């Protein structure tokens, strides 16, 4: 499975109604944003915007924390 497909799947998890799937999606995006190229790809496919939206929607502390970690990882990407 290519990196592009994995990143798109992680972004689609952020759109789920299940808080656990949202957490997993943010966790995966944190791991994928290890370099500028991947980070920019996540931004291009809408991952950054979904993470920001999820910050407002997340009800539990751990999902919010993982979302912030993903955003910090993306902030280093250009």
C-alpha cells in the first residue's frame, strides 16, 4: 500500500463519528509527517484542515492531545 493511500485513509478516519477512529487517524498522520514531502502531501489532501476541525469536535482529552501532536508535526513541514 502506497504512502499516498495510507495518508488518505488516515484523513478519512478523522471524518468518522467514532472517537477511537479519530484518535487513530491523528496518530497515523503524526507518524506520516516525518518529513517535509509527506507533510505537504497531508496538507494538500486536506489533513491539516480536518485536524483543526477535529480539535473543536473531539470530546476526550487524549484525542485532542493526539490532534495537537499531529498539527505540531505538520507545522515543521514548510
